[in-house]
C-alpha cells in the first residue's frame, strides 16, 4: 500500500546523506526554530504526532513552536497562526491543515519567504500549492483497510452506522469515501451516518443514539479512535460488546483498552509517532539543502485485532504515558 520508498529505505537514505545526526555537533544552532500548525493538539492522534515531532526536533537541535487552533471548526484561526509563523521567519513549518483549500494564500506567503512547508500527518498542505515534503498515511487507504475489516467482521453482511468525523475535515471524508467505494454492491448496508465534533463525549452520545435508534445494527464505524472509542463505550454501556462490532482508525491507549475489554474489534492503526519523526527528518534535509529520497512518504498502516494486539510494536503508534505537547 505504501507509495514510493519504504520508511526503512527512506531513513537509510537520509542516514547515508548525513542528515540524521543526533548530536548538537551535526545539528543546526539551538536558536533555529521550526513552527508546527495543527487543528488541535489533544487526543490519541495529535499527541503522538507531536511527540514524534518534538522528540526528533530536539535530537536534531531545533526549538519547536506549536500552534493549536483548538478544533476543526477554527480554520481561520489556524490560517492566522500559520501566517504568524511566517512572520516570525521560522526555519520551516510543519502542518496538518484542517481544510487545505483555506491555506493556499498562507502557504504561498511561506514559499515566497523561502520557508519550507511540510505536511505532518497530511499528504497535502494546501489545495493548490504543493508541499515541499510530506509524511502521512493515505486516508483513502485507511478507508480501504476499514472496508476489509468490515467484511472480515461481517462475512455474511449486515447493517452499519457511521460516526463520520468532523464536518468538513478532508481526512474524514476521504476515509469514508473510499470505505463506501469498497462496500458498494455488497451485502453490508449503511443505515445511519452523522458528522460531529471531534470530542469523546459527543462521540459517545452519538453512538449511544445510534444503538437506541437502530437496536439491530451489526456494526459501528468510527472515523478515528475519538469516535471509535465512543462507539466502543456505547456498546459496553448497552451490554452489546461482541454483538455490535466496532471498527475505526488509530490505536491510542483508550482504543487498546477497549479492544482488551472485547468492545473494539478491528482497528486500522496508523503510526503517528513515525509520521512526526519522518516529517522532521524531511524538514531537516530541506533546511540543510540536502536532497530528499522522496518528497512524499506514506507511513504503513497496521490492521489490529486481538489476534496480533500483543505482538505489534506500539512505539510508533503511541506517545509515552503522561507525555503532553
């Protein structure tokens, strides 16, 4: 599924080029600053991405300024924060845009000032302006993998209710679009679909409502583990763990707990720590004028069930316990 070079080949190539130095002697001045622009900094996706960014940047000698827009509804605030990073003349900006169509002007400003812009968790930084580099997972491939999970969990077909993610979030819509493409013409039918705020309490409420409105529903889909954990807790509260299958993307600590409790059945795990580290490594190469083996790196996905939960390496998926941005 991974396009271009594998992570292993990419990192090996960067090491050969001398851009993965982990000592101050081989890094930029400690005064060199990079900016990070995120729609949110909390939760099982953003926390490990920011851990990967922060830890790798520290190793390479950069100071990191993290900007938090406070949610996907605050696109204008994120654009303003990005522009402020440009004004500050940071060495580079790493971004996961809430809505890439809103960032064309701001990214052009950065490029005019020769500030590299790197996608960190997103393959694109603006709808009409190409990223200088990007490390991400393919959101469409996540949808495809979720569809595989749905077919595995419901081999004889059934009904499905969808917690679709934040309204207007391109990552969520891409995942669901490709998920639906793979289910089209099959025997798994979507009976309900709803976008909502990316908040655990809201997701729990929405999933509980689905279970009440559709008591015979066979499966709940979550756009990520904020929604998936909400769905799993709703199934747990209704005493339907195992009866109502739950699948979603991202394996945070709470998602792992719900899987061990038998209330989450299939998770397409991304590797956000690896994504953050890789984005910083790419940024470092650009800042130092080194060639990139690839402009875009797609970090592999890891389908997780109870069968392999204890054997997978979670260090690329979760930040250390207690770490916060």
